[in-house]
């Protein structure tokens, strides 16, 4: 999994967290995207506001219609993560061939009242990113049929 924060969201305080994700198939067989779930971990810095998540853009077949984006809560909460963004795919998104990549899968989350997130305490955020450059990123995790296949959980 490769990642960088969308260009307008590289600051500490943001209305929306917008990770840009690239999943690369480094294995030896095609990877059905519908078997994958990806998690981006953060703290929402508010215990009262509901989270709203969505897919913003992807070049995968069917575009965002075949991408599911939900939020979840970590129990117990950690200082670097009490919530996560979970990205999944329907069968229409197809498979990644060997060596293939999704490229530029852009998802977002905001609070119902659009109050700022503080990204300085977010596990998955890369505060060192300054450009649209893919970086292998172990702090975003990927699961295949529920088994961790990339990254380190917080
Ligand atoms: Ca936070």
C-alpha cells in the first residue's frame, strides 16, 4: 500500500482527512479487489460529532460506485487512533493483475459540523509529505478476507 495526503490536506488542522491510496499487487496471482479491506487510522478529536465518509475519485471500473467507504471505532481507543476509515470494493471493481495497481484511490472523511481534525495525533497521517509522491506506507493496513497482508496496526 502506498499513500500520500491529498495536497490541500498536508497541514495539521483540516476539515477533511483525504488520503490518496495506491494498492499494488506484488504477489504472484491476480488479486480480486472485493476480497480486500483497507484501514486508515486517526483520532477524530471530538466524541460528539458523527463522521461522514465517501469515495472522492478512482479510475477503477465503475469508479466510486464500486468502492465502499465506512468508518469504525477502535475499542479501546488509543492516543493515536480512536477511529478508522475502512475502504472496500464490490465485485464490479474487478481484480488487480500481477504487478497491477489501483492508482489514485481518493477517499475522505469529515465531521458532521465540519469542525477541524488535528492530524498531529493521527496514526496513519504522514506529516512529512510535501508532494504527490507515492510512498510505501505501513501505517495504512490492508486485509484480504480478514487477514492482515500489509502494514502494522496501531
Ligand atoms: Ca486527530
